[in-house]
């Protein structure tokens, strides 16, 4: 079923290991595009995959989509289970739907765009280093503990078509790096421990604007309205949250 | 301050007759206990940590050290330590941090177990002239083998054998991260394990490029902070270890303080310079044994099922049931870390009070896995307070496949167990990142000393086995008949499944 450089895979009734073998085989065959149809709960899709490749996924992938992934751009036409982008290194995950808990968990680089909603603990312990700066953009809403333990990167929550609160409690609990940017005003009761309100600076504003445009571009939405809005910027009160907790023996 | 000062912890004395005022002690003490005032050697005992660096470097043996030189009113309950902790916490209102392993006076079970030897009715074996097999394979073993005879009369094994690590001796070096210890210490260990044919753990600190040449002898760790973890890291390791908990501080995470995050550590861990490296207590994607299975499979899937995956847990009350769950998760080995396991820093209340001894944990895990018929599914690696080859022989006889040593390897590089690792001033160049201190640890000598220790213990193990008429480490594994307990209570005998002496 090889069409030029596009390889199609039918995931119907096959195990995730078999599916990943087919993906790796397609990469070895120098595919530039892989289209996977009939995905139904297969976990670990594109896990540990190192390739500059476009992967279109139709159906509902199981947990840990793109775990440790380095390079691919995954378009998911459906919802994802928990922890897509877990410890992802580089690449993109674009979800035309919603995702489960711990989305973008410990993500180290790359970008994830979720059209609708994410579950609890989204972007937990995301971290940045040097040139690598992970980004999570969520269109509608997020559950409790968004950006918990966050150590770097950017989380952008747009709340499109949602009345506040479109977020849960404990936002940024234990955050010690990075920024969480949320549309509109947020009451203190939703903020976690160790979070501080910050001003939007020019470079962050530029970044937020370009992420919003990119989000709208993926999901065919008009960015103008979103660009006009006010955003709350949250960051760490300290990069050393535990510095004052201990005494020597 | 109304509390005043507490008495000196240590008292350093200089034998002025012996001292030749070479001032080597001044140069060597990173804690500032000595100073040179116009040729006069001045001592500030309050700064001493009993690290013994000055004593070991003094050319005239002129330095002596006394522990707790000032008596309190003797009291069996209100020990000086109990009193001083209260004074400290009433001053600061903070959690007391301590280094190294459990420092409470719990009796050692190892020291209440004795090994067997052959007399008359079965011959002992002389390891000098007969082969002794200490080679150990860590990983899943098939419950049965299936064979097929090929056309040319050969026998072919039909089973698909899971990847195993092959150790030349059942002694590995446990996970001590670059950050917790210096790069020179980690490089010494790496050279040593490559030399003797065994393995070391990276800890949760990433894999520094100077360890790459030894990557075939390293086990890379994935812990809750996921520091330094990417696909290259996973593929470089000979095996991958998921750290759930550690014996020195079960149930809590770790914090590498920002001042230790230098540029090289920042790059190895892939975190910003000077930021705290926080490993939270749980993995954010593990909230059940099923979630653990998911991470085990996730790591295997990412590395195309080519790497054994270990799961390390602290020895806690229900460790046997937990290990049985791990054994069903596709993991290849369970690492059990007893309550005497070392650490760079842990809250003292955890270090001294949480967890159970490794001896009981090994025996109960081995028993549970045997009862459930899945002992072959998983190897058991024991760690936490292994001090000598006898502890290793006893661990294996209680059911372990291999052991991790940690503190012992550090002692082989100079450590004197002063327990101030968390201060980052280790004068032996081990638990520090200060360049002048790190330079004190010569990598080649460090490697040779660690390799010597492993070789010496391996010799002793083969002698102990030979004396017991055993010529293969596999025949010692779980062989409780070779152990007897001296003055242990009946409850403990039942847990260990060991008979008392004389029985």
C-alpha cells in the first residue's frame, strides 16, 4: 500500500508492539508520511521514535502516545487517553479532540496542541533546558493541578467558548520554573502553592500570540478574538521552593 | 540566644610534640576546622565532621579525635542526640537533614545469621583448583525450555529468551547520581565495573558523556523527576531501572539543591543552572500497579524490547505483595532497598524510622514469589547496608540473585562515613562538586580500589561457597538450609524461613 512516500497502516486488531514495528519499518523505508487508520486504544504509539516524519492517526490512541518521542509530527483525529507526550523530547502532537490525565507529563521539548479539553495534572513537571522549551496549548479547559511541579516551558489555556472557571484547583502547585498563561482573570482560590502572578512581558506576549495563531491555524479558527483578550500569567514564586525547609543534623 | 551552644560533637587534639606544622591539615580540611595563624596551628573543633581527611593526611599521626567529648547527664531515653535534635528544631523550626544510612542502633539480622560448612560427610571444594561459578544472569528465566533436534543432529532451544544482564560476580554498584556524587567518583565506579565485568547504576542524574565508554556496564535510572531522560539515554544503558523508592527515605522524593546544580550537572540532567532539581514523591504516571506495568511496557516499547527493565522499591511492610505485583508487570528484576540504604541527604526522621531491614525483605519476597510460582519471572537484587562478602552470601542464601553496594564502594574511594554528604564539602572529592575537592579523587586509583574490593569479596564468596560444598552461585540462591539463626526470635525465624542454630 505504498503511495509515493506516504505509507498507510491499518491498526485494526493489532497489538501496539506490532503497530510500532510497522511504524519503524515505514520510517526505515524513508516514508515522509504515515497514515494510521482504525486506531483503538493501542498504547505507546510512536514511542521513542526518532524521525522527521508526519503521522496521521485516526481513532482513539491509548496511553502514552509519543512517549520519549523525538521528531515526528502526530496529528490525531480523535481523542487521546492519558499522558500523551509523556517525557517527549521534540516533535509535535496535535489533537483534534480531548486528552486524558497527565497530558504532556515531564515533556522536555516539542509542542502539543489540544483542540478541546485535557484531564487532571496537565503539563505536570514539564521542564526546559537550553534550546528545549516544551509548550502545551489547550483550547477549552483543563482539570485540577494544571502545571503542577512545573520546571519550565509554557502552558497556554485558552478557554475558547467557556465561562470561567474552565480550570480546576491547585494550578501550578509546586511550580519552580516556566509560565502558565490562562485567558481572563483568575481568582486566588484556584492557585496552588508556590505560584506567583506575573506581568506579561513583550517576549512572552510575542510567544503567546504566535502560539495562539498556530493553534487557530491547526483547527481552522479565527485568532483575532483570542488575541484581543487579557491573559493571566502565572510563574514560580521561587526556583528553589524547598530551600528553606531543612536544617542540618 | 537563650538556648546557648550545644557541646562539641567532636574534639580534635594535636599532639604538639609530634606536629611539625606542615599545615597539611589546614589545606585538607574543607570544613575549616584548622587554620594557620602566623605559623601556629589553631583548631576549631566545632567545625569538625570526623571525616578523617586530616588524620589520614597527617605525616606524623599527630591528630586525634574524640567523639562526644562532653558528657550530658546520662539518661537511657533522653540521649544526647534526642536532646540536640530538639534544641536544633526549636531554634530553626525545620526538618532535620542527615546523610548516609540509618544511624539508629537497630540490631543487625545479618549478624545473627551464620553460614554452613562441610565436615566429613560431604566434601568441601577448593576454589583454587576447582572451577567455581559466580556468573549471574539478571532477568527473566523461562519456566521451562523447549527443544528441537535440527537436521544435522544439533539441539535448538525454541524458547525466546528475554534479554538478561550477565554479571561475572553477583555484586553490582547501586545508583548514585552525578550530583549526589562527583563526576570523578562516578567515573571511578564506571571504570571499576567495566574492569570486573559487572554493572553500576547512574542514579537519577542523567548520563554524563564521560561515562559513555562504559555504557554497556551501566543501568540507567528513570525516576519521578525524569532528569536527563531521553531516548538516547534509554538506549545507551544496558538496562533501565525505574526508581519508585529508596531505603533511606521510603515514600518521599529527592531534592538536589540548586547550589549543586553547576553547569555540567545542569547539562547532564537537562535542567536550568542553579534551579532545584526536584524529584517528587510519586511518579506522576504511576498511581497503581497497573500504571507501573504501563511504564515498564512504555520503556520496553521505546527501546524495542531489547533492554531489561528493573523496578526499585524501598523495603516497606508489604514489600512481598508489592514485589509480586512488580513480577507480573513485565519487569525483569525487582530491586529491594533496605532501611539501612545510604543517601546523600534524607530527613533524619525518615532515615532512622521508615522501612524494614533488607534481610527480612529478601526472604519474604523470595518466599512470596515462590509460593506464587513466579520466582523465575524476575530476579531479586538486594541493597541497603551490605558491608562485606558474608552479608552478600547471606543475602543470596535468603533468596537474592545479586546485590547492589553503595556506601561500601564509596568507602573504597576514601569515604569515612561522616554523613555530611548533603553539605557538598566532601574533602574526599566524592559527595561534592567543588572542583578543587573533586580533583582530590584520582579516577584511576579510585577505580582500582573499587575493583579490588569487588574482587576481594568475590574471592571470599567462592571460598565460602567451596567450604559449604557449593560450586555454583545458583545452588546457594534461596538455599536457607545453609543458614542458621543465632538468637533470633521465632517470629523472625518464620519470616526468614531459617532454622535456629543446633536445629
